[in-house]
């Protein structure tokens, strides 16, 4: 039997082609190709839109599918399949993971995808893509806006059958706002999220002053703003990162000490560090307790839900100091973690480590390019349309002759040639006239066309001006950024604390003597107590970081109270507050802690001032937005932890409260239409805590009181007023500020209208802020940075001068 020829044997005419290669060279070449692929197509974001290729392809595909916020959700598997089949052949798991992250509010400061279903938690993964649904979030529409107007370059996909954008238009700075994390080959990136409003303010400042320094920019962007809130302790590492692109900072959980049972205190954790889940913290605490490395914990409960958010309750055993246990939790558990910043991103196709100013400059250059290309596209489109409208107007004027030419022509080509010859039209105009519908041949068509021509000429003029004038282009970009911040911006969530990293509670011993002290409230909402009874510096209540807006005497083991705009008085133990070390200079309230760590406030409720619970004090005075004034005597105060001290009408709120030192003090109202009224506190009789008060200032229709306070007699006082426009984006319009001696304003009777305290300039229609108190006055911005005030003027109704930056709070001498 003949032997069957093996299929593995080469044919007889086969000529071997064997190449000898060096294994080392082949390994080096293959490794470099792999590293290049990971760096440029997978791991690092583009500095312009802040997106990795997979994220960009997901958003572009969803935009192409029409999955807008006003449309219904679709299965995530459908989106993943479209992305994988057309643009990203790297596996469905990688695509779905990227999609899920863009929908998680604890991972993204401004989520780009609106998820429906189980998209996981900080500890658990999401459900499978066949169970979840998604669509674009509203901010994602801003990322992909104007893609059809030739604003970016396009490139072929992996098989050259489709095209995709090389970068998205990105109407907001996504890289800084949402941060980025990626591990490539030989390099990695780890960028922290920031607040959208703060970043936009810095960008608009750079548009006005391209040579702005890092210190100027950090007045607008003082530090990261993490999606999970918490606190950042130590700002030196942040400055290093903003300067060089590399740095680190410590993240700390937000916790408060309160009575969790009638006889026991506990630690309630409401915010955890970024990328730290509650189960991870719980597991670590259980390990420490079992190993007897952490003592004093009686119970641990996870009360987290969708309504209240994160809430870990750590019950403390009797006989243990909660502050000391909290300090141990910071040291031994993930309740305090480090974040290492490494700002690596692709710039012009090359990985670079960027500081804050470089990141802002790259984004602004991108927006200038996008806006220029969009304007040029719209100009071309408007010019083409105007060309057609001109041809239609010629045709409508001589419509009878046009019809006669068309009817007398043998075919469409001949008709087009005759129209071009007779009316001197272009080929495009002639073809458009031939394609015109008969219903356009009415007398109204000419009116509409003439109106359209006028509008097109105006549009062309505006677009041409933008292209020819760089100032108009920058103004347009600045205005669009302001609109984005107004639409999608939110308040800062993360508290910045300038400290060496050591917990402020470590300064609180187990046994504290009941010594006299001062309790202080800063303009950024920090509470603290001093360790001595020495008078505060009389430099206008100016702290090292921000302004002291309220101060009250107390004792270390005593109690004080806070007054809120909801008319509530809440009792507060002085011992629970962090203690500031004694200093001969102004106190540094960066060692303080936020009010939210000690008080449970309702939505929209904020603390106005501090007050004593001393029964021998003259009492408390309150003023409301509708001009109502009330005095409350100490013997009318309840023994509960929280109670109302005034009955407010619907729509009213307390705008100011003051602890009276004597019954001879002046009470002062200031309204938003720049009316100031001062009258004696003795003109207001004390009332019970449930009373609604009496008439304080007579207000004009549609005006409200914006300030109420008290001024002791015989002391030098100041009146600070800031005027501006209510339509401006918060924090962008500094307004005009004026400082006037308090003695310039005469006293009038209670219930009258007062006298004018500020004359508005053109473009100003309201007072943005007012303050009356003991001189000298000091001002601070929303971040606590000092703002210089002008010298006092004797003109009580004069106009102000332009402020150097927006003023958020004013304080004076607390003593």
C-alpha cells in the first residue's frame, strides 16, 4: 500500500525562507511597540478633553446614537457592542468598566453618563451590562457639542471603515474637574478632581491676564474638590503639585462626635476619603478590635442609605474619650489616606508632566481652536446661504421671466444655462432656483427672504468680527465657560485644612480644666476655641487664614449656642471644639473644624453667629429678611439641645443675630436697596421665644433686609457695603465696595425706612453684601483669602470703588 503524503510536509517546489534575527533586538522592538500602544491608545488622557480613547469613543458613540438626556435609557450592552464593533476592539469588559466609572458620582466630580440600575458602590462592582441601562448626562452634551461643525480633526478607526474624532470639543475642562487615573508602561497618571466653578473662574482670570502667576490662580483653585467630600489636611503638597505636576496630600474622613444613645457618645462618619469604601473601613476596625490594637469601641453600625447618604456610627464605651479614639482611627484605618498627584497627560501626542497653569493653558488653546473653527464653519454656512437667498430674490422679482425661460427650455441643463446667462447667476444659484417649490412663489416669500438676508448679513458681520478680533474671541470663550459653570457647577464638597497632618483632636487632653476661653466662628464655617482668656487681637478680627465673623466668651467645659437663619438656637459644648494654641498674633482658624462636624443642620440652614447661655446677659437680638426685629431674654431660653427663638412667616429667614452686651446698644438693619436704619435696642421690648417679633425697618416693595447686627455705644464703628449685579455668575463679579464711619449715619426710630448708605453705579442694581460693626473692618473671599478694603470715606451715600476680588464675608473687632 503506498504511503499517504503528510499534509505537514511542504510541496516539492517549496523554497524555505528562514530569517535569522537577534532575539534581543526583537524583544526591544516588540516591547517598544507595546509600550507605545498602551501609552497612546489606552492609559493616558489627552490634556485637551481629559479623556482616554475608550472614554472618548463611548461618549462619541452615545452621541451618534442619539442617547441624549431627554431620551430613554438603553441597555449598556448595546452601547458597549457599538463601541467595540466600530471603534474599540479591546474587549467588552474594558469598555463597560470605563462606562460604569463615568456614571458613578463617587468616582466622577461631574458624571458624564446617566446610569439606570445597579452601577455598583465604593465596595461592590456593578451588575452585568445586560441588566443596566444608560444615556448621556447633561454635561456630556457639552463635551460633544458642535462635533458636526468641523471643530476637531477626525481619523479612521482600526479597520478604516469608520471615522472618529481625535479629541472632543470639551466645553468644560474635564481633565481638571474629573481627574484621571491610568497605568501605562514606564509611566502613570493620577490626577485629583476639582470644583468646576473654581476651575472656570481661574480660566476666565487667565483669559483676562495670560501672565497670571500660580498664586493668582490658587486664589480661585485653592485645592482639589473630591466627589466624596471629606477633608484635605496639609496644603503644601498641593502647591508642589500645582507648580511641578507632582505632589501629595492627605485625605481625612469627616466625622463628628455626638450622643448616639442617652448615656453614650459615638463617632458618626459622614464622608470618607476618595476611593475608600465603608466596608473597607469596617473590616479594618474589626481587625484592630479583635487584635486588641484599638480599644474603647462598643459597637459599629453602617446606617448608610440613599436618603441620608454615608453614615457609619462608632459607639464609644463609657470611660473613653471619643476624641482620642477618633485620633486612633485616623492613624490606624483608611479614614485617613494619602493621594499622590502625578499630572501626566498627552500634549501634542507626547506624554508630559503638567502643572496647574500648563493644564489651564492647554485647555484654553484647545477652546480657542474649537471656537475659531466653529465660527469659520458657521461663517461659511451663512455665506453660502446668503448667496442662495440673493439668487432667490432675483428670481422672485422677475418670476414671470424665470418661468418663461424654464418652460421654453428643452431640458434642465439648458434652463440652468439660460438662467445663468440672463440673470448673471452662479451655477449653484441657478440650480437652487430650478429646485425651488412653487409654493415659495408668494408675496410673503419675498418678505421672508429679505428678512432672512438681513439676519444673515448681521450674522456674517458678527462672525467675521470674532475671527478678526482676538478680544472678541476670548470674550466669547469666557462667556461660554461661565454658562457651563452656571449650568453644571456645584458647591465645594471638600474642606481644605492647612495643617502638618496631625489631627486637631490630639491637642485635646482627656481631662480639661474649666478655664475661661473664647469660642470663634470663621467666615469659612470653621469653629474653634482658644486655650486662654486673653483678649483677642484688636486687628479687626483678622485670623491668619480668614475672618472671624463671631466670637463669644465661655469656659472650656461650658456651653454656648449658635443661631441659624431658620430661627433655631442650638446648644453646643465648648469642650468638643478643637483648641487653638495660644499665640500673640491673630489666631489661625485653619486648626478649627467645620460646623457640620458638630451640628445637624437642615437643608439650606446655616449658622449666623454664636451666643452665650449666661442668664445674666442682656439677651439676644434677631433681625429677619422682611424687616422684623426681636429681643429674647436669657430666662426665656429652654433647656433643650435645640429650639426655636422666633416664629418666622413663610418665605422669611433670619439674616442676622447679635448677643447684646448692654441694653444701650444700637440695632442696625441694611436692605438690598442700600437703606440703613439704626435705632436703640431699648426700643424693642423682650418677647418670649415663640413670639414673632415686631417691625424693625420699613422696606420698599420687592426688597429684603440683608444684614442685621448690633453696635456698642461709644465705640468706633464701620459700615461696609458691596454693590453689584445680581445676574453675574457668583464669584466672578467683585462689585464695588465702600467703607464709611458708622457715626455718619443718624439714629432714627424703629419701624422707619432709614437712610441711603450706597449710591449705585451703572450696571449695579442691588447690594450684594453689607456689614456694620466695630472698626477696623477686614474682608475675606469665599476661600478665606484676605481682600483689601478701601480707606473709609465720609460720604454715607457715595459710590464704591472696584473691589480687587469678590468679597464673601466681613468681620470686625470681636472684643
